[in-house]
C-alpha cells in the first residue's frame, strides 16, 4: 500500500484518479506486483490507509527508510548542505474576523458545528512574501550540495520565521562542514555559535532599511548564490510533483503528505543519479 502512495505522489494524482490509473495502467500493476484488478484498493480504502498513517506519524519513518536506501546505494550527504524554506499553499479558509482571532489563539469557535469543524483548517496561517499574502504551511529543508537530495526537513505553518528552525535542520552526517543559506538566516549570534561548533558558514548578508551592504558583502553574496541555488532546483522539482500545494487539512496530514512527497522525490532523484552514471564517492 505504501508503494501506491508513492505512485500517487510521483504523478500527483487524486484518490479517484489513482484508482482509475491502477485499473488502467499495466506498468502500475507491475510496480505493485499485482496481477488481478480485484486486488486493487478503491479510492476510499486508499484515503483511509493514508489517514491512518498520518495520524500515526508514519511520514517521518517513511522518509528515514528512504534515507537508508540512499546510504545503501552509497549516496551519502556530501560537499556541504543548503538550508532553505518554501511556502506550501493550502485551501484558503473564509472565516469571520472573530473566528480568525479565536483560531490564532489555538482554540475552536464555539459556534462551529462538528461538520463545519471537519472542513476547517485551524493549523494553517497567513503570511506575506514579496508583498503578496499566502495561506498555508512552510516546508523547511536541508539539501546536500553534491546530490541535491533532501536530508532533513520540518513542517510548520506559514507564519513561522525561517530562522527559528535553522539549527534543527543541520545535518551532522554530511561529510562537509559547509552550510549555505540565504539572507533570511543571518545573525551574529548564530554565526558565532556555528563557527565555534566547527561549521563553515556561508550565509548571505542583508542590509537594513536605512543602510545597504558593502561591495565586498555583495561580492560574497554572489559567490554564495551559485551553490545555494541548488536547493531551489529541489523545490522546483517538488512543485512539478505537486509539492507546492496540499489538498489535505491540518498539520498532521500535511506533515505526512510532505514527508511522503520528499521521500518520493528522493527515490526519483536516486534513479536519475544511477541512470545518469553519477557514481557516489
């Protein structure tokens, strides 16, 4: 059944569409080692299985199992890591101002009936980026520079600042101590702590509202930009797989969905690396 969910993530299929494709595509049946259509679960069964895994917090276990497969094939985290975050859009909630204030406080409006509560996402939040409002969640990730594989990840609501989860994303299994990040992460205290711990810090500088940055800092930013851009390639690949939009509601289900999406991306990337002849070293 987990392989069915992987197919769903790779091809960005809804449950009903997945059921149809399982009945229609022989290649899907071969991947699942199935020979009879009577063995194929229907859309409701797929939803229930996925939801039970989500409630059990199994997404991180699937992600870690894929990491072990990467290590088994020799693709360990190498050449440093790049840390960044990406917004994940969720269905917009149309709440009254009083209801929105109650949700922000972590409570549920008393006027909501049970059937209405089931259709409300009380975990997602609004945030602004480049002057535009976004509603949903945020995927924080650490990607290794060598293979562009996702190594560590964390999911929060969209209003959480990128910098708050930086330390939890550090991959200490990486063979290099180089850490790359954009302008959203620099603090003097963080850089001092990282350097003291033996990390080589490559975090881009940013100016203040009244003061820009020096030419030397601009040159340094450009030098960091090229390796740091590799994480954007990963987010772009996830977007092509539907990873920039979630159709489920609640942090528990979203966390599972994004862990499964990341695991599926890593499997797809592993096949690409092996077929492309990129030998691990």
